[in-house]
């Protein structure tokens, strides 16, 4: 791991240099409770003290709604829309979200690579930043409070400067082309980095015991907990939209008024909506909120992609209009709460 | 060759046979010869079949691989896409992606007896298994088929099925038929013709008619969700080992490649994608994957 140090006095030059790579997106406070990754016009818009954005950075790689083909019925053609060539910088991404993107990359690039995902990943530059957990964060439980990979640069706040980890060749090239911004890391910087990490780790107040959770979920299949929370759930699907790891999508064909041309559109979808398990003919494999919420928590708790499907960001709890607390549900599954 | 797995490939409808009021047998030929020649599949695999401007639906291929480079699908007019397919004529274009899923492991079954159990539309993938086994007759032991229909009018692949029923012994298959509608005169006639092979009742009632399956038998089930539970109860009574029972499942699917998330089954311990881990599973899989059946 290559390591550098960035003095906070060089911060504005650093952000300016990032802007040379592509369009710069960073967390911006958009209302009292909501932050959002937005395109940055002025340095002062950036709020690195944020805890979480409402919509996670997955929106840059799998768009909430996107045309995957244009079609022409008379000409019998499916045409892939031009991929675009805009390059983006995501600045200020937290470890949980970077780990979530790593999980998404597994699904969208490993077996049958999704060309839309791959192209966007190729044209992005991700800069992580360390954070301070709030009462909803539990990424230390899910093992995602630290990002090992999936970024170009990662900035750890160590007081007067940032301890910078270099995560990719692109990140290294950035440093090589802007040598005046960075200085070599000395022992004191490493010590400060370790101190900062230790302090961050000690400040978690929310916790979820993960050991054996997969078996416990399996054993809780007929548990009353699903009825209890199924009854509370409004079935709005917010938890899916704000989850950095949820990636279910629906596909729709939209035909134009000429009845000849149109678009095949892929859009984010939600397993909490009643149609998610519905098949033609009317049979629904997850007919009530009980089955749907059970499916969601089992999916989140699974190790299907070799790591938990939940990165402990707390978004589903914070933004649930029915105030369903993810950790509370899982604790009931564990039997820690009655 | 295509690089985008979501890109549909063009195909022409070469034949349409109306099988029942709601089911048609559609034969298609893939337009791109290179793609058609590389299109290799096993029974139980499926294709997402689509109509431009309407959408796509997962449909199982109901034949065994043949040299004609043609694919057959038994399509029930049950939803938006299948309704659109039903409106097409010979020569019209449909769009396909696939083949997807694992299919039945025909090589695993070699040297063993086969007990195929199908109800309703579930006969579609099972027909492919039967065709394959009969094309490679020497590789398999005894082959029995239990097919349950509601009534004669709703029987699928009538010509094939009646041929197996009447001349099955010549083809090397014992074919049993059950019908639910007691008033059905045609089925009653069949029962009079061979009362050892046809009866009124559910498909599970046919277990009374068959010889006790050997220990070297694989049971292979295709049918509506409700059928699995009752069929499996019968198989368990006959002491079938769970890894010797295979079944094919239906779920909502949008992608076919394990991305869209609709077909997910199981618990935190056992999450599976029906589209890529299945749609063919063993009873052992089902016992370890809650919610699968």
C-alpha cells in the first residue's frame, strides 16, 4: 500500500486538481437531515462532516432509471445507447459505501459483465474519506468500517493533514502528476493514522453480533418477528432505494407515440413491493409483507457474495417511514431482544 | 458475437400450433446462424423470449437439442408478454436471450431408471427430458412418465402424449395419465382403453398404478407450485433419497443472469438465484433452502 500525506492547507488545490479528472461530485447538505452526492460548483458546498447521504453512490454506476436499448420495430433493431464519455470524481465516499460498491461490482462484473456498470467504473475516480459514526452506524459489526480496495485515494483525517492511502494505479498517477500537493508519510503520520482509526472504532454505539447470523435467520424462518415487522412495514420500498447494496432492477419497454420506436428501460426496483414475486397467471411467491420483509432480511444477512449483503450504513433504519430498525429486527432474530 | 448479455437476439417464428385455448406451441429459428449453431442447451434450460415494445418473459425450452437449429416453446397466454406472443403469426419476429439456467443433468442420470412426473404446463420442460432420454435410449434404464391433466382439452402435446400412451412400450417408455374432470369422456375412453395406465384423479394418484421404482431411479418433477408438496410426499413414502429427486421451479425473472434479484429464494443460510443456480434443483436443495417449494 502506497501512502502519502496531504496537508489540509493544500485541500483546495487538491479538490481543484480532482476537478481536472472529471465532473466532481461530493456530499452536499440539501436539507436539515439530508445529504446528497451532488455536482460541486464551489468548494464551500462540500460537507465532509456528513454521516450518510440518503441515496448511496450506487446511483452513479447503476442509474435509478436508464435506457439500456433503443429499439425500432420496423427496422427490427435494438440499439445500445452511446455510453457517454463523461468522467466523474466521487469525493468523500465513506468506507461502508466503498465496500458496498465492491459488492455491487461482484454481481455486475464477475460472471456476465454488465457493460453499463463496467464502462462507468472505468471512467470514475473514487476518493474515500474517514468518518465519525453516529448512533445508527454499525459498519464495525459488518466488517466494512475499513475499505481495503475499491478506491483511487482514501483520505484519513489526522488533524492538520490527511493520511492518504493509494488504492489504484489511477490514484498513483494522480499523485505522480501532482507531486507538490503531497508529502512523504513519516512515523508520526502512521501513529496519528492508527490513533484516529482506534478512536473511530471506539466511538460506535450501535452494534450487531454477526457470528452465526445466517443459521439464526434460517432457524427464524417461521418466527413471529416477521409478522410483527411485516405488520409495521408500509411496503414503500424506501429501504431498498437507500440501501447501497440493494441492486434489484426491473425492465420496462416504453414505446413512443409513433408505435414504432421506443426504449427498453432498466430501473431500480424493490423487493418490498408486492409485484416483486408475482408471476404471470397471478401466483405470488411472496404474497404478504411478512414474506417480503423476511426475504429482505435474509437477503441482507446472507453471505452469498462471500460477504454480508449489508454494510452497516444505517440508511434503511434512518429513512424508514415506519421506523423499522434494522439492528433491532436482527437482534430479535438472534434472540438478544424479546 | 454479442458482447452485451442483455442484448436480445432476433428469431423468426417458423411454426405455430394451437394446443389448447390458452397454450400455443411456438417454433422459432434464430436469425444469426453463428449464434444458432453455438446455441447448445440441455433440457430444463430456458430462454427469455420477448416482443419488441412489450417486454421479455422466461420460457423453458420444451425440446431436446436437435439438428434443425429450431427451438420449441409451449407458451401459455398468461401475462403481457405471452399475450403479445400469442398474437404473432408465422414469419413474425421474436427476440430471445439464453439459454439460461442449469437444466437437468442428463449425464448424472445415465445408467439409472427415470420417473418423470408432470402436471399441467410442467410437462413442457419434462418433454425435453423425455425426448433426450429416448434419443439416447441405451443410456437409461426403465423410463416411466406420470402426466396429470385437468381434462382432455387442456392436455398439452396431445399427439406426442397419446403416441407415448398407446405405443409407449415400443418407444421404451411406460406412460401413465391422470385426469381431474370426472365427466371428461375422452379421458374416460383412454382409461377404458388402458385401465392400467390411465385413471381419474390427481397425478399423485398414479403412484398406485406404477411398479415400485428401483433404488436406481431418479424422479424428475415439473408442475405448478402446489404439485411439488404432494408429489414429494409420495416419493418420500417410496424412500426416495432427496438427492435423487429433481424439480424445476418457476419465478419472476427480469434478467436471467443473476442480477435483477426477482427470482431469489432461501434464507441467509441458503440464498439462491432460481435463474442461474436453477431452475432445476434437487429435493436436497429444497430441504436446505426454505421457501423454495
